[in-house]
């Protein structure tokens, strides 16, 4: 039996997050919710933008319960649209970047194949995480997402076999320095997912960071990020089920207004940069030759 080795983002390239314990569900329940997110989004990891909410377990479990039924056909259609828009937006920035060619002499064929798989996995996953991060932020702000009222058939779940070897290990040495530099110089709450996935191959990480550093924040990049933000803002209304939490019940369980305010602030920081995180994942994917994503949702 294949064991899925997964890793939740903590440490290198991410600002520390303070955990709260007031009235929290048992840690096993939070772990089960995280695993359900991985299986539902078909990703071997939890995005940092979602991980931050897990430090507020009462909110996290309730919010995911409201969001999860929306991960269906309309959700996948929106995610495909977002990642397609991201790939088109960054193509001018990657016109002179051929990361695959640059790595051919530095990595073995097997290593290069794994780097390509990481880029493909991030390209698939980060667009989904952008949608969920937006829904979490709206939920924490008490903004109701009404839902269309439609019903959709179940979709495929489970981390794909080709992703199961992936894990994001604590980076050391040169890789840690690059991740920390990305966080500091780009003023991010967390290093881009694709960079974290590439950290085990310093040559790949260095090449990706060189390309991202020159593209991030350019006029074309900012225009692309604005388009992705608008796409999610419009697309969230196409999801079938409402997202609205029972705040009286959450307060009765111990999730107080101070915690909610703190969570909104933290989620805002992550949600604000998610369009650029999606662009970064698309950048890595295109720079490696846009490896086929097949029928993966």
C-alpha cells in the first residue's frame, strides 16, 4: 500500500502563526479536517493561506464544513479558468525563461521529472486554494456567500498517485536563505508554494527565484493579479451552496470577537497575495514547458 506523506506548511519561508486553544476541538478533529481538505482539493499539502485558519479550530472546522459542499463541478470550472488566466498572464514574463533547459545539465532525468511534477501539482492546487482562501476570508468577515441553490454530482476525491511522494521538508542552507529572501523582498506572509516544493533542488529553486524576482510586481504581473482577483470575486457567486456561519454557536463554543478580528487580519494578509501566488505557480509551470495536467481537476 502506498503511504501518502504530507506536510503542513510551518517554518522556512513563512511568518510564525500563534495558535489559539480556547474551546478548541480535539487536535485529532483538526487533523481530520486538514486531511479532508487535502483529499477534497486533491493536493498533497495544505496551502499556507488555509493553514493559518487551522490555528483557530472552532472557526476552521465550521468554515470548512460550509465550504466543502461547494467543491464540485462549478468549483473545478472556476479553478481551471483561474489557472488558465494565470498561465496566459505570465507568458510574456516567461518568454525568455526556459528553466527546463537550464536544469538539464544540473539534474538527473528523474530529478527533472520530479521538478516538473511539482510545478504541475502547484499549478493545479494553488488556484483551488485561492478560491478557498477567499471563501474563508469572506466567512471570517461575516460576508454571506449566497450560493445558486443548484445541485451537482460528486466529483473525484483523493490525492493523485503521482503526487503522493511529494512533501515539503524544512529547508536548510542556500534553500532556506532563498525562501526567506523571497518572503522579505516581496513582503509576503509565506514563500510561494512552487518555491517551497522546489527547495529540495537548490538549482531549480535558484532558477525559479531568479525568474520570479524579475517578474513579480511588474506592470504585467499586477494586471494579471487583478484579473485573477476579479475572476474569483465573480466566480464565487457561481458556487451552489451558501457559506454563512452560525456566529452565535461559534461564540458559545468559545470563538470570541477578538479572535475573529485577529483571524480576519491574518486571512486578509494571505488572501491579498493569493492572486500572485497563483501567478507564481503558473510561472513555474510555464517555465518548465507547461507539463501536461491531463484530466486532473
